[in-house]
């Protein structure tokens, strides 16, 4: 069984759970316009406001009907933000674990560096080597989604222009992304994001995590030093050994 950091195993668990929950939620998101359209066909007019008001009253919520048009894209952006937060947490925990195994701190953690850039520099010695190792299309997509997340979470520090420029850097790789991940509608510009954008980021994050995991693997000496002999002391208990028949 190959070595994996706990951060890698946790990432797969978190993304697996979130993927399942977001898929269930997406059913409701996609069902909404179909239910509304059936009501509109019966009444012969646009009744989005009345439909939302009725459902809001039915379920005891307070919903502004004006957000209905942005529902799909808004939820997709929320999914992307959550997946990126999982990716960011993985990078943070990978650094912590690697330092604990090797006893060597990661260097040059400047404030203007993204966590991904800092990780690539320390795992592959330079960012350029790291980008080639994880592939430019994966790197570009992760950087784009990082800015989407920052635009939503910190709108004053991240502009729409920065997000658009990041998407433009991904566009030359779209055919390669479609061929590898078999998703026809992703990636999309931020305002037109779909559920597939979150699925794509989740898959890309897992692939990048495994590449980083394999490259950052501690050598055998460090792994042996990390093993606590006391954890296997019970195996040397003569009473537990199988007696000859």
C-alpha cells in the first residue's frame, strides 16, 4: 500500500462527503425552474414572484424572488468556494505534516504568495517545476477558482477583472480539460458557472493532491523515525502467539 499523508486521506473524505451533499442539493436547484414552469404553463403568465412567495410561506422562509434568475450560478459559485476551501486546507495540512516528518521547515513564506505557489516551490524546488508536474491546465484552473472564491469572500481585495484574466489564462486549455475530465460545460466564466465547475475542481484537486503526496513523500529513514515502537509492543506478547498444533 503506497504512503499517503493524513491530509490526502482527509481531503478525499471531505470531498467525497461534499460531492454527495452537493449532488443532492443540485437536484433541488434543477427542480425549481421545472416546478415554476409547470405553474406558469397552467396560468399562462410569468408567476416567478408568486411561486417563490408561495413556497417561502409553505416552508417558513423569507426569500427574495429576484435571486431566482441567479440561483443556478450562485449555487455553483458556492460549491466552488467550498471545494477550494477543502483544497486550501489540504495544502496547509500537507505543509504541517511534511515538516513533522522531516523536521525541516518550509522556506520563503512571503505574504504575497498564494498557498499553492508556496507549496509548489517547497515540494518541487521552484514554482515552474511544480506547474509542469501538476500540469499547466490543472494549475490554471485552481488559480482561477481561488480568485472566484476570493472575489466572493473578499470582494474589495479581488476585482472582477482579476477573475476574468484568470479565466482567460484557462481558456487555451479548455479542450485538454474536456478530453481529460469529460465535462462539456466546464470551466465557465464566473457569472455563468454551473454544477460541473465544482465537479471539475473537485476532480482536479484530487489529482493535484496525489501528485503532491507522491513528490512530498518522506524518505524511508524519516518514516521509520515516525513509527512508535510501543504501538506494536502487543505483537511481541508470547501469550498472543499462535501455538503449534
